[in-house]
C-alpha cells in the first residue's frame, strides 16, 4: 500500500516536470516567432541615389570694409570753431573739413616773427662791429708799418755810430743815445705788432658772433615756419576723395593732441570697391588660394549672393581661445552701394565642386543594419573584384557629356589655363639658349614648390647677362599687360602692379618688394571605399560597395560602385530607435545614430 502511494507520487511529479518543460519550449518558440515577425515588420527609411552638384566648401565669417579707410586727425590742440562736413558727405582731396580756433597759433606766429626780426637786427649789429674792427685792423697795421720804419732807421743809425765809436771819432754818450733810440723803436714795433694781432683776434671773435647770430636767425626762421605750419594745421583738409563715414567731434568741442592725434573724421576712399576681412581656421587655410571661388551673404540682404575674389592671404596668425585663424582679404565690387562698412559677411569658399555627379546621402554611409559588426563591413569591402576609379579619358568623356558648359578646368583636374599662357609667353622669348628656354618653361607651373622654384632661380642667375635681361623684359611686359589674379599667382613672388613702376637691379629677375602669392593647393586623392545598404526584393538590407569622392556634409559623390541612379539606399530603420534612444548617445543631427536624419524633400519613403 505504501509502495503504491510512493509510485503514484513519483509519477505525478514527472508529469508536472514534463508539463513545465513543454510550456517553456512552447513559450520560446512563440517568442522567437513573434520576434521574427516584428523584425520582418520593421520599417526602413530610404533615400534615392540621384544626380546633382557636390561642393566642398569652407565656411567663414568676416567684416565688410572699405579698401582704403583714412582716419583724419588733428596735430594741434584747440577748440573746434567750424565744421564743413558731416556723415555721408562726399568730399574731395584738399577740401576743408573743419577749422580749429587759430588765435593762439596766430599769436605764436607773431611772437616767432618778432624773434626773427630781433635775430636779424643782432646780425646787422655784429656786422657793424666787424666792420669797425676791420678798420681798426687797418689802422693797427699802419702803425705797425710806421714802427717798423722807425725801428729800421734807429738800427741804421746805431750801426753807423758803432763804426764811428770803434774809430775813436764818436763819444760814448752819443753811442749810448743811439742804442737807446734803437731799443725804443724795436719796442714800439713789437707793441704795434701786438696791437695788430689783438685786433685780428677780435675780428675772429666777431666773425664767430656773426655766425652765431646768423644761426639764431635760422633758428628764429624755423620757429616762424613751425608756427606757420601749426597755424595751417588749424584747417583740417581731406587727404583723399571719398565719403565721410564717421564724424567724432562737434562745434565747440576741444581736442587735445598730446601723445596721440584725436580722430575727427573717418573717410572711406571708394565705396564701390569693398573688401571683406575674413577669419579662416588653420585647418582650412591650406585648401584655399587666389584661384578659388568666393561667395558670401550679409544679413541686410539675405536673398542676395555677392561674388568676390581672394586678394590676399595674410601670414599674421591670430589665436583666440586656442583657435588659430588667418586673415583672408576678399575683394568685391559694390556698384549698387549695397554693402556698407561694418556688415558681417557669411562667407562660402568653394574649394572643389562636381556638377551633375552620382551622389548618396551621408546618412546612408552611417547606417549599419542590426547585428552587423565593423569586421563584417571590412569583410564585405574585400569581397569581389576591387573597385577602381575611371580612367582620366573616360572621366573626361563623362564630364563632357554631363557637366554644363563653363566648368572650371580646376574642377576637372586639368592644368590651369594660366599656366599654359605663362609658359607660351615665356617660351616665346627670342634669343634664348635651349637651357634658358627650358628653365623658363619649368617656371610656368603655378604649383611649383618653393624649394624647386629657388633652385630654378639659382640656375637662372648663372645664365649670361643678356639672356637674363631678355627674361626680365619679358616678365615686365607680362606685368604691364594687366593680367588677372590667376596669372599673378603663377609668379614666384606675386604681383604688385605694372612692372614699369619698379626699377630692377642688374641680375635681378623680380622685384623683392612684391607681395607673396600662394599657389593653388595640389590635388590630393579623396577616393575612399564604403558600404551602403539597399532593400532587396525580400525587403532585407543588401550591401553595395561604392567608391566615394568629395562631400558637402549632406551628400557624397559616388565615383563608381554597385549602385545606380534611382536606387533606394537605407538611411535608418525603426528597429534601432528604442535601443538607441534608451542607451545610445545622441546624434549631432538630433536623432539616434542609425535612425537616420529627416528624409530629404521628395526623396525618402518607407517600406
């Protein structure tokens, strides 16, 4: 009886275990089925592969300024007596703008003139003293001559008396008198000679006084000129033609010009020619040159796009909050006077561009299906034959059939036209030896490295003087023909103006005062492989290999690959959204990584 109860309990326990195991298996199967159904029902966000422009640009901000802005100040202090110009006044060079009270400076001028008159009178007085002393010198010289004659006569008598005394004819008393007379005559002669020397010394002293008096006259005349200049400085004239854009003083205001000249007016020379001072980050400064295209807008005219050209890239770095920027000067025409000084310009510098190329959204390059790892993506890239960009001949034919007319040669990778023009002009110099002609042809490359250019110039300096002179004359003619900025950038040291305005030393090829110009950056390969995902007929993601070119931040150029125009590439799906939103970091575009950005207008759809 007990044994039967135990067997029944064991059998019942086994049944419970089997039932529980069956429930677990059925639950797992149902969960897996539901998960697969949900995964199959996931919605994908797609965007088409289309054709259009792709531009690699550098964005910057700058300030619109006049090309020449002159600050008109005052070199003298005083009270503003009158103003003859106001804001927006059109002024001409030499036009009177303001007047400072001149009474104090007129008094200083009168005082200086009086001092000049006194100095001139002193000169006349010293000249009269000099004339008197010269007359005294003549009288002293006459007395000296009389003393000399008397001394010679006394000496003659003394010699005669001496002979008579030796003969015993003359008495001792008469001899002594003759000797005393000779000594007295000699003393009078010495006294007259000393008087002559004294008068001559006085004349030299008077002549020095005369020179000093004349110097005082010159000093007094300089004081008069300075007082006259200060009086003229009370009239403020315009140094250039232009428009007054700032007036900083009013009538009755006192200006003090002590250590720094106060600014009274600010004049813009020509508002039809403006320039934008842009600050370009050091990471982008190597991409730009004078050959790139520049467009910008201002907040005052948001619908207008202004076109400029890079005039100068200054080598003066500025560091603000550990960010290094360089000043880029952009020249722009302003015939309608829309641009005003001080406006903020939002600048777009087109570094490279492709027209009518196959492109994919950047969101498609960031999308990875669930469960696909980085190693899997690298393995997919290595599968199949390697993707190669089209040959230059094929690319040229494709561009000629798809690119619109007027596309720049730089965008298609061709040598700039300016280099050919410079090379043809240089190669056409008559009378050059083959070696000199080869050196000139090598210098035609606008992208020549600085060390290579220096080596070529050293070789050119070894040429005969006649050939160097022909090369100098040829480059001077090129400069005088008014070539554009591109030709200027092809020169080793830039362009400052017509060559006729500079003087070159013997053996000198270019003017050292010319400004440095930066050549266009060399083209670098931007081709890189990537994987994009396209929905299959079974509504599953399929990988497609592509070679990518330049990007504008939204679209990326497809050079070649396994996609064609019209294919729908996946930019995100809903299966990754909950996990990304709960645990993943936010995307810079405002959505979780893998979910994809908002669909472009007319391009995206759900499947």
